[in-house]
């Protein structure tokens, strides 16, 4: 596969953009090789600047649930653009999108739009702290919630559950209120409550997608809910990735547990920059300008992005068979991978939630980040490169999730399975 143009483009990009990319994962550091530079997208396909075509299982890390250049979303954007790009003033489409989301979720009475998932989570945590008048928060190893300071933490020393910064530039003071627990392990959460009487919220991906695909056990979510009720702590579901991807209602369409707040991103922007956070009236009304908790954004609720999100969600809610199609294609894909891996004596763990799918080169089931870290990342890297050469574009890290989009045909899934058989045989 010729990638000379991408290689040259990457060299030039590195002269002027740190690492040559505007988001680290795109640099292919964990899989090796040169990141491919994209010329265009078209339905389920990506085309790079060397003229190679790929079936795209990343879809901009989740937003493009209908694939690239979806005519409905494109038309909505083009139409909105003719009336102006941004006003910094309220527009009715913000209310329409807010109503659409609030009417779908028992957990959400009001919602505020921002421009990224990071902003949504950062704001939700500030609101949780302001509402409870508490400072500490609990997050889980392996869950990613964007790059705000208090969430860039790694396990602290020994038994202490308080986190330490996982990045230079984050002062220890900024993470001393962040406690770390183990995903799917309620005892580790109870220990946090032993170490702190000041926990404002617990935040988690109810279906984790940032350590690879690792769904929370229903019992674990129920126990989290009970602990939060017992201690007056808010439960925040970060559905930036799982929202409208795991089911029509994301993880909330699968679990019976109702969170106090929810964050969204990706799909609700239809490919444009949108994040959101929502929750019960008594919580959301604490937010400025009605309440004292400050939060703001120049491009929050941007009308073009709102129309893209509206078109995306309208298309989703109108298609009653959409998630059945997603589930069927995702299951067919991972079953094909599993069969091919078995034929080649390769240990592969697979899982699906709606249009999300994951696979680990791992001997055992993955229930938390420690398990995920035991995966064979070298073999993943070889698989990733091999599948690229066959024309299939997967997330460039073992610790990410794959996505089905509605533009993918059954024959694309079949062809991908055939390619996987070849690649797995080559790398066994
Ligand atoms: P953004 O700030 O990247 O829009 O959203 C942060 C975020 C928050 N919560 C969850 C559950 C997320 O998955 C994300 C972002 N997801 C990653 C993909 N693993 C974005 C890709 C990237 O960082 O370039």
C-alpha cells in the first residue's frame, strides 16, 4: 500500500504541530507506522491522500453514526450556514435539540450544550461539586473523561485511593480531590468512601470504551447507585461515547440504573463540535445565570452544530430498525474475528454493545483496566497494520472501541472478516 504522500504530510505537520497531530491518539504511536492523512470520507469509506480506500470503523471516534457526508446532515448544515455561522446569542434550534434529548431521558430535566466532551465532563463535575458543596470525586482506572486537570490522574501510592497527576503540568493540588477506584469492583469504591466523607460525585463510563470495550456489570451499577444514595453523592454517567451508540438511549437504554447527571458528545453533534451535560432540575438550576455555579462558552450551542445534531438525532429516532441492524453487523463482525482467531490459535476476547464493538488480544475476559493491560499490544499493532493494508481502518490503539455505521453493508462486513482471516494467519 502506497503511503508516500501521508508520510511527507506527516513530516511537514510535525514541523508546525506538536507530534504532527491535534490529538495524540491520531499519531499511531501505539501501533507504529505513519498516520494516514485523509483526503475525504464517503459513506462507510475513508480515502487517504495517496488514493487508498478504507472501510472506516473509527468514524471520527464515534460521531459519524450514518457514515461520512450523510446527505440529511449535510443538507441541514449547508442550510444553517446560509443564515450565519455563530451569533453568541440564543437560537430556537438549541431549545429544539435540548427538548429532543430531555424528552428521551428520565434522568434529564435540563441540559446545557458545550463544544466538546471534555468541556461537558469538566462542567458536570464543577456543577456536582457546587450542588453538593463537596470537593472530592471518584473516577475509575481505565475510564477517560477528557483532558481536564482533575481527571488526568493515575493510581496513587499503595492503599491510598487519592490519585496523582498522570501528566506533567497538572499540579498535585489539582488531583488531590480525585479518588481512583477499580472498574466493576464495588469494594474499591467503598474504600473511597472510607477515605473521604466529602465525595461530590462518582463519574464513570457506564459502558467503558477507552480501555477497549468493557461494559460495567449491572450489579456494579446498582451498587454504585445505592452507595451514592447512602452518601448523598451524585452518580454521573459519562455517555460521550456510549450515548446513542450502545442503544437508542446509550447505556441508559440497557441498564435499569438512573444516574443523577449525564454527559454527551460525539453523535449529538453529527460530526460537528458539540458536548452536553444534563440532569435533574434541582441540580441544573444551580448553573449560572440562574444559579451560582459558573460555566460559559463562546461557541456553546453553535447553531450550525445544533442543526447537525438535530438532523443526526432525528434520523436516529425515526429509524426503528437502526439499532437492530447495528447489533447484527457488529455481532457478525466480532464472531467472524473470533472464529478466525480460533482457527489460528490466537486468544481473542470480543464484545458488542449496539453499534460499539471491541476485541482484545487477551487470554482472559477483560473486566477492568488491569485485565486490559494484559492484552498483547504488539499483536494488536500487527493486526492494525495488516488490516490497513487490506483496506480496513481500525482504531490505532488496543484500548479503544470500534464502531459500525449505517452506511456499512453486509458485504463490507463479510470482506472485513475475510481480510481478518488472512491477517490473523499472517501474524499468528
Ligand atoms: P472530547 O473532549 O475528545 O470531545 O471528549 C472527551 C471524552 C469524554 N468522555 C468519553 C467517554 C470519551 O470517550 C471522550 C473522548 N473519546 C476519545 C476516544 N477514545 C476521543 C479521541 C481523541 O482523544 O482524539
